[in-house]
C-alpha cells in the first residue's frame, strides 16, 4: 500500500482547491487525481466505492476515506499539523473556525452554486438577477465578518477557515466583479492570502480554469437558446 495521501479533486472546484491549499500549507506530499465532473468521471462504480456520495474532493489517506472539503481540512490540520495553527485545540477558537467554515458552506458556496448551476446544469443563457443579488449579499455579509484590527478571519493567524473561504469568495469575485471600494477588508484579506507561495499554483490556476469554463458554457447556452427561437 502506498504511503502517499491521495486527493480526488477537480481544478475548477473551490472545495477541491481548499483541500489542496490546506495540504500545501501543511507541506504534505499528496497525489492529486483530477476528476473532471463535467465529463462524469466521478460517477463510475470505482469512485462510488471510495465515496458513496460521489462528490469531490475525496481524500484517501492510506485507506481512510473522507469527503467534504471542510471535514478534510480539519482532519489534515489535526492529524498532520497540530503545531501549524491551522486549527486549534482551544474550544472557543475551534468554534469560531467552525462558524466560518459553516458560513462558507451554507452561504458563500451555496449561493455560488445557485449561480453556476444555472449556467452549467440548467444551461440557461444568463444567471437570474435574484441569484446574483443573493450572491452579492453573501459577499457583503463576509465583509462584515472581517475585523478591522485582525488580518485573518479568526484573528492574527491563518487558519483552515481562511483557506476554505478564499476559494469561494474569489470565485464569486470572478463572476460578480465587485469594486474594491465596496469590500475593502475582503480585498485586503485576499491580497494577504495571495502572498502564500502555493496560492497562485492552486487557487490562481483554478480561478483561470473556472473563468474559461464560465465563458465557454455561457456562449454554448446562448447559442443553444438562439437556435431554438
């Protein structure tokens, strides 16, 4: 059996990028297995045996199987990075980190999905204004979570909360193109995280791939709609 951790993911996925960012922050030697969900590579029986939900990212740590980026981030930080500060043994600090992770899951990523699924799954030529409004509201809420006197979400140091939220926030920025003046704390926070040596190779490339995908499916959807008229 290999001693290398395997991460099944896709570069376009914000959740997948979160898992990769955490692994890099911990300097872990992991094997990345790209699963193109748009080609259904996650729907075969082999992958279903690893993850019955057939979602990405999925982690295989020498037979220990885990999915959901938030669970993966906490697991990696607790198992391999006790001294890294990415998570915490303090109950109250854990609660603050978890609250940010839950916000990312239920608000940021959920509202991002309302937008992207319109284009990718429903194949609509444009995102409904109500979905865009809710996504913009999520960014406003996130701006309110950041403290003026603290560089990161939970205080003075980087945690898994930052690495989780940054992937969804930057993907929302890619779609909504907000002005820096609208969310100054958020943009400063992104700038801070973007200085991490592994950020560009993971989130930067992922955002580029996501942007190309959005353009491609938008053109396709418009053409399909026009051909039906």
